[in-house]
């Protein structure tokens, strides 16, 4: 038994990384709302003027909704992945940290995307989302391919489902960049496709089996 443990390197408690994940996601979700503030120089003396001011915050509010949804999706997804894990090794730890790097950057990317309606701003946002997706894919692959890290092995259908969901997310992120070049300000509507990610991935997974 000792030889087996040494062969796979030191065992790291999953509870420490789970606490780090929860903390970073909580901070990132909180930071998102900082951009939702009324301009200090604006004096709205009537409901119509206030409505106009609130209307100017629509892109920022839309970016907040999408970013909060994305963080929630990744937090739930990571929680499900770690339900398989008994302990971590070095690669699994660093793959998780890679995903967390994207999560910590999302408030910045959301602010850029909300303030500047341009293809470059959309690309910044898409790159951060892609970073998170790649990190999550690497975590899933490590768990699936190394059952010795798990309290119970991840089955193939679950792994395929994760790959499909993250692949769709990356594709949607790329689509928004293309759309931003044609219709700045409208590209974020493509993120509504994220609501279809899980149903679509479940359908595709069933067909593959």
C-alpha cells in the first residue's frame, strides 16, 4: 500500500482546494456587482431621467447577468467533479488553479465587456471563459484517467458529458466574438445558448451510448 501511494506522489486533501474554490468564486461573484453603479455626476430629478440613466447601464447589467451565470455554472460543475475525488495530486491541483485563474479574471473581463462594445472587448471576455473551460476540461480528464485519485471512478458517460458542455461553451464564446464584429452590443445575446448546454449535452451523451 505504501509503495502504491509513493508511486502516485503525496496525497493532498481535497478540502483545502474546495475551500479555495468556494472563496475565489464568492469573491468573484461579489466583485461583479461593483460595476453596477450610477454615475456620480448624474442628477436624475424625475422618473424619466432616472429611467434613462438606468437604461445606460443595460450593457453593464447584461454583462453582470451573464458573468454571474457563468460563474455559477462553473462552481456547480466543479462541485460535481470533486464529488468523485478522494485526494489530489499535483496536476489535478494545478488544473484546478488554472480554472480559478479564469474565475478571478472574469470580473475584469466583464467590466471590459460591459463598458466597451467592441470586438476586442468581446474577445477578452471570450478568452477568459475559454481559460476556465480548458481548466475544467483538464480537471475532468485527470479525474477520469486516474481512478486512484477517486473515491469512486468517473464513468465514461459523465466524462463525455463534461467534454460536450465545455466544448459548447468554448464554441459559444467564439461565436460571440464573430457576432461582435458584425453587431457590437448584440453579441452577448448568444450567451443565452448556455441555458441549452446541459439538455443538449445530455441528449448527445445518450446518443453516443
